[in-house]
C-alpha cells in the first residue's frame, strides 16, 4: 500500500509539474504574440480637439511599432473622467489603453467625493505624452485688445460675460477661475464636453472668453476669428511671439499649462505592459513625433511609469489648493 501510494504521488507530481510548465509556456507565448488584433485607444474628449490630435499621432506611431492597428474611440464627458473610467474598467489584456488629461487624474479628486476610479489602484500609468501651453482668447465682439482691458470690461459688466471650458474641473476651467480670483471679476462659467465644441461656440460668439491649448486655438487666432490676449504660461510662445504672458499682463497667478498622458487598466500582464510602454516611449522620442508636436506648439514628454506617477502627484499638490480656494465643484 505504501509503495502504491508513493507511485501515485510521484505520478501526480509529474503531471502537476508538466501542467505548470505548459501554463507558463502558454502565458509566455501569449505575451509574445501580443498584439494579434487591433488595440483600442480611448480619447476622453471629442474628435477635433487637442487630445484627439495628440492621440492620433501617438496611435499611428504605436501601430507602426507593434504591427497592429490602433483604433481611436472618443468617449467624452465629465472633464475627461468618462473616458478614463472606461479604461479603468476595461479588461486588463493590453487591448484597451487611453489618453488622460490633468483634470481626470490631478483635479477631479478635489472636486467630488465620489470618484468612479482611483488612478493609483485602477490604472497602470504608461508614460506622460505631451506638455501643452495655453492661451486666453476672446471673441472680437468684446471690443478689447489687452487682458487689462478685458478685466475692466468684465468689472463694468458683472455677470454678463461668459467663459467656456472643456468641462468642469479641466485646466481650461481652473485657469479662468484663477483669473476671476486675482482680477476680482464676476464672469459666468459655461462648461462643454471638450475643447472642440467650446471653441466652436467662442467663434460663434455664444461665449466671450476661453482659455485652451494653443494648438487647437492657433488657426482661429491667425484667421482673426478669435483674439489672443495672454499666454497662461511662464514663457511666451514662438507661435504667438507678440502675445504677452499672463504675468506680463499683470496677473502672475494665472498659470495653467496643460498635459496629457497614457494609461492602461491595472493588472495588465507585465510583459504586455512593457511592450506597450516601450512602444509609446519610442514613438514619443522619435524625430517624427517631435516635428508633429512642434508644429502644434507642444512638447512630447516620454517618461517612465514611476516618473509619470510622481508627476501626477506633483500636479495634485499644485491644483488641489487652487480648487479649494476657488470653491470649484463638479457640476
């Protein structure tokens, strides 16, 4: 009986070892085969806006690197939160990744107690993608030429001047809130589901002011459809050399550079995560993407996952006190 038990145990151990080896081989082969179907890149803002433009450039590059199509899916809403939430709740198999902006990771946690996700637990940060300067613009019908003149106009017309944003809690919203606080003016917030519809209504004269990314506003500024009053950045833009910074215009606290990053759902297998991360960084480090982003007056910002996480925490430390001071809430 003892001998029979020993033989059975040896057979069971051999079978178990073979099964584990087979599973490990299958897992390794599966990771090596990735990707064998299209990858979905979720953009949390509408088509035509700055996030969409950057995502399409990045997606084309990743597709070339991995030899598989990258399909853009625009899923706008709640200042970019809806798209990020969709990524966080996707299957962690590497076939869904997503762009995310400052608001969804660094600002919204201070504006609501009911976040649908925790970026530190539900997302796997791949890399920072791009840094983007912003510019404060108005509709020409306002009839002013400088930021000081706009502030005087707003003071003379309390509650009658409206400003658009890409959504409550976005950098485009908080930049205007900073101006409201420093200039002591009463202007009305009109949130949109992304920068593109906000720009359309500014051009149409339905709102009077918008702070947004330079790339999406630049063609309309050059065409004379809207007027640039100040860069909400520390330095002037080579694309708009005659436009002063907000500090030069007398409003030094109105600083609001924007940024976008790339993430995947938490739990993506390490080998697949590594493939995605390396492909994205290689694309962002290429001369081609630098030229594409430079043409939009923006800077590619490839990083390690750890560097990206540290950057988000630094942005939270920056924007948290501003949100609390302005009293901005998720509407």
